[in-house]
């Protein structure tokens, strides 16, 4: 790394000659490819944005000038160029660099970003704060084209056009917005139209035509429309932005030149930059979707090092079951918010293209769209990651639950998701959605129970939130015959006299193992698979409380307002005497790491659950622990 080894931050970057920058970009890409091949991560987007990010840091005075990114998975080059190259091998690892933007990680991360469509809103706020305080720094939002499918981005654009604040929005178009006119013509027109004399002439012409009340504004409008006919950016012009581009996002000298022109323009400016996902690594260029979020891979071949046994079984079972059900019922439709492969809906898409809808990164719209389908008698399922469903709470309440529409929300990636960290852990959904009336909230213990729950969800004819984890499942056999599960009913797996564990979702199997460990220590522990958080199985809770007077709740969710809270509420409302230990996630955000590391840290592995139950019992009860000597007997 001849050049990158000398870069400790953007100040060192500015010492390089312009003709050295392409070589530096190549070294940055090599660092990204090597690092992600060992850790896994978001590869294609970051490779595509590397040249653009390098040019931005070369032209702008960061961190004084603020760079705000939409979804941090395009910003690996930003991390490397801002003093974090030596730590890049730790990205997405426990205690290492975050895979996304994080304000507490670096002063160069002006605004945190893990979800999409937030950059323009944040940049507008930062620019408005600058204007209010009299600051002089520049504000740049780097927005990937996919993020422009989110409604929040357009809400921000209309507000920015109204504010008329000075800021640059860079549309990183990795050819979702296909642009044919890239190259010298776009660059020449951009250069021409950013010249001070042209800008001054436009302002004078506008003042002149505005003097004529009746026809002046009409002429001015025609003139403006004629100007933007040269560009694909008319819609941005109409929203108050001065549009330039498209320009080649991999021609660094040209990028530096154009950014130098637009840097000091007044008002909101949008620069359209066309890039190629996976740039510089042929496997990622050929299959950008496969290399969007990739596991570890072999650099030479591009082949994944993923163990076949680690294929996400929950997602696969959901996908297979949905296709099976849809083949028998033509009313079943499927909706995704730009994640067909991640949610397993690609199989449904290929089998039933006329019943499949990808609405883009627009979770709120996806949910209300599903409500509209249900209102007309269809059976929609919206498959959306749990952390992304946080955006759609109002739509679930107002558009689905309040109207009692039979929509199934399949929340993949619920609970701990691992290396993507706190922006992606799905640990708040139980608390969010169990508060809503006239809704069912269910969580399968394993992949077999998931197929039955999906079958049940369509049969219930009511709003259903079905949450299940990311991962390979527990390796249970799948029943050939699907069966209806009774609404709001769990099942007792083993009865206990000393303590009973009420578990939900993917903590059921670890709870069973914890009970076996407790038995070896002389403690008779029972386990129940609750299945439903809402409606809650009150009869089962009453029965287990009567058997032991000591209950433990286990969940892969935030404790506040979660499953354990629901059990406590039931006990209180029904005056049932029982002491309760709640196992789950405390009042904190869970950082990144392998799921096994995080479950151990949270005390949610079988061994840690057993240990915590023993210590809890010791505090209030005299018990025998056969693993330790000199303990009191009951």
C-alpha cells in the first residue's frame, strides 16, 4: 500500500497530486476486498462509492465540512480514509469498527446511518443549524439511488427546496436510475452552467421576467424547462434544487473538477454521479446483489466460504411454506421493501410474478399497500426485517389493526442479528406491537413451528405479526402436514416443581437445555413454549405459577414492554402470587458481534440462563446445587 500507508486522514490525502488519486483508490478497494473477504460485510456498494468518497474528501475540508451518508454500507472507503485503515480488519467484529456510520466512533462520522433515506433530512437539519449559528462550513449528503425510493427522502427534498439552504446532495446512481448520457457532454454542461457569469445571468433574467405579472413567470417557467431538457433531473429542479450531471463517478479527476465548481454555489444543489456497484472486483461487478451483504469469501474465486449448514433456515422455511400456500390459494400476495433475497421472497417472485410487489425502500407504504390489498379480499404478507418495521408502527396501528384487516407481517431478523449491530438488531418488536388491540403476535420456537405459524396466520383472518430470527435454525424435522395452532395457546414441554421457564421464540430450545443443566444441579425446572405474546396464554401461566410459584421468562427482545412484562401484567391483573425472573435484553443497545458472543454477554445462552436461575433461586430460597459443595439443602 504505497500511498494508503501514508494516509492518516484527509489532510494527508490533500498532499497528493491529482494524478495519484486513481492509484490510491485502487489501494482502498484492495483493502476493502481483503478485509471483507475475511469478515463478511457490504462489499459491492462500498467498492462502487470509493472513487466518489475519495474525491469528496479531497475537495472538502472534513471534518469541518460535514459529509452525511445514506446507509453506511457504502462508506467503507470513508472509514479507511479517515484514520481507520489499521482497524479495518476488525469491521463488524465484537469491539471493532462498526459496519455503518457511528458518531461515537469518529469525528468524521457527522451523522449515524444504518437505515436508508435519512441523509437528506439530517443534512437539512445540520445546514439549518449552521445557518442559525452563523457557521461557514459546507454540508454534503451522499444518497444512494435505492434510498431515493424511500418517502422520507422526498419529504426532505421538498423541505430543502423550501428552505433554500446551501447544501450539496450527491445522488450516487449505481444504475438503478439508468443514465445513458455519461461522459464529456454531461461534464461540459455542468462546468458551463456552474460558471459565475452564467449563474449571474440566470439571476438577472429571473429578476427581469418576474417584473411582468401575467406573462413573465410563464416565460421564465418555459426557459427553465428548456434548460432542464438537457438533463434527466427536471424533477429535482422543480423541487428547488439546481441539478448537474450526470457525471462519471469513477473518473476521479473529473469528479474533483466538478465538485470544485459546485462547492461554492448558493442554495441546494444536486449532483448526479453514476457509479458501478462492485467496481474493481469482477465477481462483485457481475453479481452485485450477491455481494451486497456477503459472508466471508475467497478473493481469487469470489466463492463464498459460507458453510451450507449456515444457510438461514428460518428464512428458507418461510419462503418454501409461502410458495406452497400460494400455490393452493391465489389470493395470497407478497410484498417486500427492496429485500427479495434477504426475506426469501425471490422464490415467490419467480413462481408468482403477478402476485409479487417490490415497493422499494418504503416500509410505511409497503404496510399500507398491504392493507389496501386486504381491504379488497386478498391475503397479503409483507416480509420486512424487524428493525425496518420500526418505521411502520403507525401504519400497522392506523391502517391495519384499527380496521381489523387480515394482513400478515413477517418480521425476519427479529432478535439478535449479529455483526450488523444496534441499527439492525430486531429487539423492540414485541414491545412495539403487543400493545395494539385486535392483533396477534407470535414467535416460533424453531423452523418447524414457523411453517405451522405461517399457515395459521393466513387462517386467522386478522392482523398478525409473525417474528422469527436470522440464522440456521435448530435442525428440527419439518412436519409434512401443516397444522393450525390454536390462537393464544402455548404448550408445556416439560413440567417443573421448583421453577418453570416460560420462553418465547428462539429462546425456547436454549431454555430446554437450561432446564437439563438445572436438573443436573438438583433443580426441577419446567419449560413452556408460549408461542403467542398476544393473545397471551393465561391458563398456561396460571398453571405453571401454581406448580412452582417461581417463573422465569426468556425472550430475545428488550425487557421493557416485552414478553416478560406481559407475564407480569397478567399475574398482577389476576392477583396470582408468583415471583418472576425476566431474562432478556436490558435498557441498552446491543453492539455488534457474533450471535453466540452476544447471547453469552446478555446471559441468554443455555449455560448462562441456568447460572442466572440458580443465583436467583439462592437469593430467596434454600436450594441444593449439586455442582457446588457445602450448600444448604431444601
